[in-house]
C-alpha cells in the first residue's frame, strides 16, 4: 500500500508545496523557520520520492480551508449566517491556528527528514518517466474495432459449436446449462458476447438477458436483473423471476460465476425451470468446480482454448506498433518470447502491446521482457498485467488503484469517477488545463492500456431527468485484482451482508463502498470505531434501508454519497475537507442546511432527482470552488439562490429555475459562467428580454444539451 499512499505527497511536492502552503494562502505568519527548512528539503525529496514510494507527509487541506474561510469572513459570510466565529471554529482563532499548524508543519519536516535519510540508506535514485504518448488516440477506435474482428475470427469455429448446442441439441429439453470454462483474461466474456449477439441466437430465443455475477451470487440481484426490476424482498423477487420466464424460450448468460454453494444455485434454478422448452443458461467461470455444480442435461462443459499464437500476435502488434516499430534484427525473437509470456490471453497481449507502444529502443523492450521473466508468483496473465501497472506513471497508478473501491463488474460512471479523482487530489495540476480535461486524458490512457474496458454510452434515463447519455465503463476482474493487491486494507467494499467478526476485526480503512441494501448495526459499529480515518464513503443505491451512518465529527471525508435521509448525518462544520457530496435520488429531503455554504472546498454537489427539495442555501455564492451542481429532476425548486454568477468555477449546472421574486438569481447570472454539458431552463415566463439576452447562451460553446 505504500506505493499508493505516497502519491498525494508526490503531487503536492511537484506543485511546489512550499509555495502552495506558504505563499498562496498567506496564513503562515510566524513560521518562517519551518518554511525555510521545508524549502531546503524540497529538491532532495523530488530527486528520490518517485523511486522510493514510501509514506510521506499529509496534504495541505487545512491550510487551504483556513484561507477560504478567512476570505468568506471578510465578505461577512458568518455574520449573515448568524454564527459566532470563535464558538463555531474555536481552533480558527488566528493565534491558536498558527500554533497548531506550526506544530503540524514541524512534524511534517521531521517525517521528511527521516524519509530522505532512509531513502539515501537504501540507495534510491531519481527516476525519469516519459510522459504518456497521446498519438495513439487518433487511431484508438480503429485499433479496438480491429481487435474485435481478430477475436471474432479466432473464435468462429468455437462459436458455431456453442450455437449449435443451444439451438439444435437443446431443442427437445426443458433447460440446459452450459458452462464456458477458462483462465482469467482468456476472453470468456467476449466469447459469450459473440454467442449472445449472434443473429441466429437472437432470432431463436424470445427472451435474452445478460447478468454479471462475479463474487456475489445474490439470487435477488440476479432475479432483478433478469426482470429489470428493483425488488428488495427475496420471495417477491423470485416470484417476479418465475413469472418473467414462464412459458418463454429464453437464453440467460450468467457471467463470471464463482459461487460453489449448490443451495443458492438450486433456488435460482427452481424459478428458471418454468421457462419454455429449449431454454438455456450460458455461464462463464474460471472455476471447474463451479461448472460441475451448475451443469445439467449436458455431457461436458466447454473449455475455452487459448487464443492461437497467430491471432495473439496480431492483437499484440496492433498495439505495440501503432506508433512506430523498433528496427532491430532480434525484434522477431523478442516478440515470440513475449507471446509465450502472454499465455494465450488476449488481455495480456493488449496490455503488453500498449505498454510497449511508446518504447522506442530494443533495450527498453528487452528490459521489460527481462522483468517479466523474473516474476514467478501467480498466473502468467496476472504477472503481465501487474507489470503493465508497474510501468504506469505515478498519478495513473493512484487513479487506477482507487478503483478497487468499486465491486467487480460494477458499471462506473466516467464523469463521476473523474470527480472522485479530483476530490482526492489524484489529478496533477497543469497550467492552462482544467482538472476535468486532464482527468479525461488519464481515463483514456488507462483505457488504452486495458485497465478499463467496455466503455460505452448508456442511453439517457428520462426518469432521472437526464438530458444526455452517460459514459460508463467496467474493469476486467483480473485488473480489479491488481487494484486490490495495491490497495490492501485501505479499501473496503460491502456488497452482501457483512460477516460480523470479519468486519469488526478489519482495521481502519480510507475508502468504503457499500451497496448492501440493509447494513443494520454492523457497519454502524464499524464506522463508530473507524470513521475518522475515512476519506471516501459511498452508498450508491438510494433504496438502502437504514438509519444514518455513524460518523465521527473528527473526520477527513473528501467524498460522501448517501442514501435517502431526511438530513445529513453530520453538520457541515465537520466536513471542511469535503470535495464531493452526492445526495441524489433523495425523495425525503426538503431543504439543505444554510450552513452547507461553509463547505468552501466542495467541487461537486449532486442533488439530481431530489424531488421535494424546495430551495438551495442562500449563500451558495460563497462556495467558490464549486464546479459541478446537478439539480436536474429537482422539480420542487422555486428559484435559484442569489449571486450564483459569482461561482466562476462552475462548469456544470443542469437545472436553472427562473424567478421574479426578490432574493433569487435572475437568468442574467448565467452571463459569466462558462457552463458545459446539460442545461435545462425552467419557468422562462419570468425571464425578461433584457436578462435573456444578457445571459449569452449563444456564446456558451461547451453546452452540449439545452432544454427550454
């Protein structure tokens, strides 16, 4: 985990930490000696930190918040809220703050001194990493389409065999289950997709459903996917499933099955046997024992063969030589050895090829090959993927490792992912670029290197008030294993009822994701003990049935997503580090506390589909770092708070309610906002012609969807 936690320090240092902390925010008077010591150490750290990758100092969040708080105080924000500033933030007395921060900075300096000594003792050296090339992006879609064609050609005979079994041999049987078995990275899911999308299959089966299962064989979840419902009660969900398939000839794919519990499988099968004659279930699994448990009415599983070397080489060279091809006599021999390391896996071939695409010399190629040969702990495919991860620049490593927080096969919203990266300062600042643009470049680079896959546009969800499609992606389960191996215990993901002993014995974690619909008191007990260490807490499903999570007021939360609650489980004064807040789909909340306007660090506020929310905090104009405000679907909003045009960082505003009432923003407030993405304007009958012209919608070329 050391290689992950050091990234924020790298980011801080490379952006001139001493200047950032001491000059920009002007809050460190009286600590000139510590300031100079930190400056002296800076160059030494930059020389060794990227190679050593050891634990370092903490981020400058408190300094930044203090500067923002003082700016707001000058504008009279606290007087307007009616707060006594010393009682609200007793530690923000200038003398107390200077003393406390001075002690913290001394501790940082001492840690840095020790770090430099240790790294010098180990003989670490400065490493230079070439920036990722962007040239491949011009031909990215062509390469990916070509790879799909290669896989389709290579698997054509196997596909015909499976199609024949599903249509001809299964025709006289009530139900067959056919497992596709193979090692990770071999392309089982891709192969199943070829079968699933075959025109003959589509014509033959009346009902087709695809269900990603992974580690969590949740019968209710599987039933809901097949029925396209969201039922939380087990018996009702199974009744819906039986009704859905009854009398229909169906094909259901259960992708990536790990469950060895025969009882769970029997419960699901009891409902599925009510389908029409000739129905079939196609499963993919790495586990031969799973295949034995699931198969019936068929003699054998289908063992997916390794991809032929000729096709594997074609996939590899597609990636490796997309920019240039090293000229050397030994190139062919090196490529053959790389093919051996790929072990018949197309995923490994793509990852290896992408890794080598910007290596210009044979020495770089042979060095990477030598590194792959020294690895012998694990499957060949996993080792190649880990080597690909190790080859990433530091900021790409931390961005990908963070994704271990999501369950396997989870559909990740790319826009949300980038905002979560921003919330944790994972995206390096570059002059002239905004964070979202750099974040998208990071995502594209990781996708090119096969860390993300199945990137696609999901149709807009009208019931969510969306104006445009969403870009989503997934992570291959082997790549997910890489992220988990890096994150270790710093990441906790709960998708099923947690084991009491296991959960409570787990140490403090930094990133927690829970999609289990009823967490009960177990998770609350865990949070009561460990919440101060949390930086991310995500409950992505609005239907979670539970009380507010227990969060200590002494916390360092950067990102918070909550299910339906009537109010925040914490007062905003305890969330000063918060950058990302998602309260979407909350049908209970009617107003936000006025105090939320002191979340000066907040970048993203997602309130979409909060259908009872009647108003926004009056002093939102003080939240000067707010970049994304999602209000689409907030049908009860009466108006927008005054001075919204002062939020000059705002790039996304999805729903704007026009009002003629005093104390509300007019449409003119949009004039100086550089908005992009979606924008819906409501109650335009209250907009004057003068204000409508002044808002300059015609000049906002980053807007992609406009609804009036």
